[in-house]
């Protein structure tokens, strides 16, 4: 299994990666919330 951190934008520029990472984290959390309902 690949490291999930890689797809969270670690390869991008710092600012861009951080924004993208937090955005993905939020959408992922929403997905999990919906899945558990």
C-alpha cells in the first residue's frame, strides 16, 4: 500500500501543497462522515 501522504501534495510547492492537503483532508473527512451515517 502506497503512503497516503504522497497523494496529499507533498510533491508540490509548499504553499500549494499545504492548501491542497487541507482541502483534501476536509473532503475526505466529509466522505467518511457520510459513509458512517
